[in-house]
C-alpha cells in the first residue's frame, strides 16, 4: 500500500491510501469522468463514508475489491492528550472534515457524483454523535443525487477489508475481529451472513491494551505502544492468566488479565521495586495473543474451515500476526490479513461490504438512523439484550 500523509495545523492527520498498481495506472490516465478510472457499464462504483469513532473517512470502491481512493482524516493527535477519544470533540471534527474527505476521495478516484452508483455509510455500532455526522452526510448525498443508500455494519466493514487485498478470498471462512470495542470470533458463511461463535465477556482486547498501557506509563493509544515496547521485553518475565470460559469455549475474557497486571504494578510500588515496563508489556501481549490465536485455530479445526482471517485495529499487532501465521502454517490453514493501515477505521472497507449488500438488493430509506449498539449477529443480540 502507498500512503501519503499530511499533518494539518490542528493536528489532524490527512491520509491518502492506494495500491501500488493503482498509483501507476493513475499516472497514465487523465481526470474528469468515469472512463478515466477504467469503469465499464458493468462496473459498480460506491462512494463510502465512515465516521464511527475518531476517523473521518471517504472512499470510492469499484466492484467491492478495487479501491480507487481511500481518504482518512485521523484525529488521534487531538485525543492523545485526553488519554482516549472524547466523543464531543470527535463529532465536531467530523463536521469540519467530512466534506473535504469526500471531495478528495472523488478527485483522487477521478470521478464525480454523477459516476457513482450508490452511497454507503457506517450506521453502527460506534459513537452516536460521530455516526450521525456520516449518516446525515450520506443521506444528503443520496437525496440530492437520487442514488441508492446502503447502511453498513462497522464490524462487517472490518471483515470485508480482507477482500480488498486478498482477491482470492471468498466465504466461508473464520474471522477473528479484535479492536478497542470488540473481540469476536465469527464464521463468515457468505457475504453478509455471519455466525458469532465467540466474543468477549468483559473488556475487548484493544480496551485491555489501552488500560494496561496507561497503567505502565506508555499512554494512549495503547495498542501500538505496547506492541513496540513488547519487541524489547521478555515475554516470559511474568506469568499472566489466560481465561477459559467453561460454558462457551470460544468466548474471551481479558478483565482478569488486566487486573493481574495492575496487581503486579501495585505490589511493586508498595515494595519499592522497579518494574521493567517492556517486560510487563511483552508478557501481557503474549497472554492476549496466545488466547486470541488459540481460540481461532481451534475454531477452524473443529468447525472444519481451512481459511482464517483477522480484522480491525488489534489485527495490526505484530505479535498477533506473527503467531497466527506460524500456527496457521502448522495446521494447514490459509491465513489472510489486511495491511495494518486497512485494519484501522477506513471507508474502503465500508465500500467493500456495501458492494455485496447492493448485489443482494439491500437498500436503505432516508429514515436511516445511527444505531450505536447495532449487533452483528443473533448471538451478540442475545448477549447484549439485558444491557
């Protein structure tokens, strides 16, 4: 992937992401209409919008797997000072940046709104204020242009990010979805058809990374900082617990692991001992990664699948990717993973998911609303029913 970054005056990072081959093609082509992006009458172009958390993003995706443009305006620098995402700040920044992202996405793809066949947007789950910005934008464009409107589940988008770089990947397969808000083990039975066979009972993996990183003084965002520190530490310095849930063997629990780390830190402070920050990070990461990989490999073997994918923010963790690759090779399982930049929130993945929804005839009305707790499958719906 080729990434161009520009840091603006307010600290927002503006990223343009394209495949290497697309950059070469773009250099040969002129701008101005759909023909310049290589669109034929059979091709389907989707303008996709993502604003579920702290990235304002827009993309143009052709036929579900070819990304013509993928613009991300990241707010990470704005939220770092607070130690996490502030919903009000995120929503306001989306309002400021979304139009620019969409204009940039259309320009880089060398198309106009007239060339677009449908408008797709994340409508849940996520921060309600942030989601509403993207949903309102998509509805306005769909209304003004008369284009079909497609709502996309955020996690379905992350799973679909695997289709962008892995042209040979088709359902069915198992996908491990790990982020700050979700830890799901999903059987992808078909495009848009999912069965959740495992999920977290408490903290998501990414949430645990953030909390432990803050506790050992690494700060926010925790995932990348623990990953970096772990490379310098001893993963066997501490023996942290790896929870197993008796009545649901594929479910996860990271709350006890997080508490164990905090207990060791507090004991060291009371005894006046110095703890190695990198050793704690490495040992903690090992405990998380081994559970994630173990559950995923076991699910593939017991359910009879020979394809395994990973998705979402924690899927960019180098320790997870390395161990998963090793275990998949040892068990004759094909391993698929997006580039780290496509593991973050982006609009290209929303366009990829929307393509298959469009092909199935899915259309949303202008009464679409943001759904912050939108469930992915029946099991998740039951699990959260009382909350």
